[in-house]
């Protein structure tokens, strides 16, 4: 596909969509917007519902992977509407920023669509944030689910539209027994409390400050470590005050984790939180070929060195992101962390039954 076909001029884009108000011009969101919004929950999912499938970040390498994602969602019992530009490719992006923003807004404004799935992550969702109309999204609260690079969408939409979004599997993830169980328990709306058992990949450990209670409660906020750190100083920066901050990452060298942990600590994101949850950081180790340094920290050592001294409860070694078995973590929903047993539970419904 040529670059010319993969791009839409800003004038064409705005002109074609202005009538629906689904997408506006390149926006400069108010930094304070969303802090006072009353949280809205989307409707629960049921088999037979229509769901949208979009590529808001990177494209798939094989075109057949789009059909694979559709089939995975159909196997869960859904009818699937693919995004208009889901097959587009522009370098490492799944089409232009405007095309990807268009597909997301189209799913939010389509009355028949009950949930929006990302086909995959990769990179690029941060680029479309200024093109989204958060007022329109708030008027059409729907389940938005994905992880990794989709973190940018979660944090922006949760803050500026004030709706619950869901950190969980993308369409090309593994929908095994564990993941499917928590998918339906969290998004099906039948469970008032969802206690999350350890997945086979998890090896939970805890740092519990002296005098800390056995259990800590707070609203969930978080996602991918790199993407969350990238929001600092932007309109999408999350407030972690009295919240349970969860972080996941994959394939980063320890020094890179060190830098991001240090930045979040210096920005006050750890010390203001009620608790911090960190996954195992799959493949986070010195590079096999030409590592950055001859000597290195392990992830466990970094957590103890960078976050331990802050004095907030920390549970690490969880399975949250880049693993086959992962739960669904809804941003904005009250959760409880059992520090003694290193377990997490959602203590309110994340969707409207």
C-alpha cells in the first residue's frame, strides 16, 4: 500500500467527519478535565452481542491475522464488525493517525457495538489521543479492552471521558480457560466480587511496610510501564492518589526499568498510591547480545531498590500483561489487595448488568 493511500489529509479527515462530531480537530485537552467527572460504567457483555475490532496501534504482519482475530471473538460468541481501516499499513502504524482515530470513534458512535477490542498492540495509540472526542466517548460508554500499547487509550479515555476501561486481552491473545474465566466474570456483569487467583505464570511476592494493614483498598489505575511513564506532563497523566497502581512490561533491559521506576517515584506516583502491583516483566533482563551493562539488577532487585524505600505496600511477580493467562483489570473500579496472601479482588461490578 502506498503512503498516499495510507494517509488522509487533515482537511479531508475533519471535513468528512464534522457532521457527526465523532472526531474533532487536533485537540489540546484540558489537563484538569476528567478529575471531577462521575465515573460511568459500560453495559455488560453477552454472547450474541456485536463487538468492534480495530487496530489503533501497529498493523499485523500477515493479513490473515485479521481473520484470526475475528474468529477468536466469534468463538467467544460475538458478532464482529471490523474497523474500516483495520487492514491499513503505514510503516509501523496501522494506517494514519486520523484513520485509526476514525475507526475508534466509529465504534463508540455505532449503537449496535457493545465492546471494542484492539486487534493487537505494538506502538501508535499515543499518537491518536489528540484526535479523539472525549465528550462523544463519554456519551457512549462502551467496553474498551486491550493491554500493552492500548494503555495510552485506557489512561486518556478513563481520565478525559470518565468511563471504566479494561486492561485485558487483545483479539490475538490466547483465550484459554484462565483468561476466558476472568473475561466473563468481569465483563459479563454477574459477579459482584471477582477474586483473582494466581495464574500459572505468577510468582507473587510482597514488600509490606511496618504497620501496614493486612488488606488495602483503592481504585485501580495503571497499565504498561513505558506507556504510563510517557503520560507524565501530558493531559493524560493519571492521578494515583489512594489508588492501586498496577504496572506490566515486557522485553526491557533492567536499566530501562530503573529509569522509569525512578521517574515515577520522583513524580510522586508511588508514594501517593495505596499500593503498587507489578507483574513479572516477561523477558526483562540484560540483552543476550551486547547488553547495556556488564553487571545488572534483576527485576526483583529493582523493585526492592526503587520502590521498596517509598514505604507503600508492593506486590510483585504477578501475571498481568504479556503472558498467556491474564485477568481483566478495570480502570476506576474498587479493588482490594490481600497483602498477606498476595491476592487481588475486584470488590464492585465493573459493568452495568
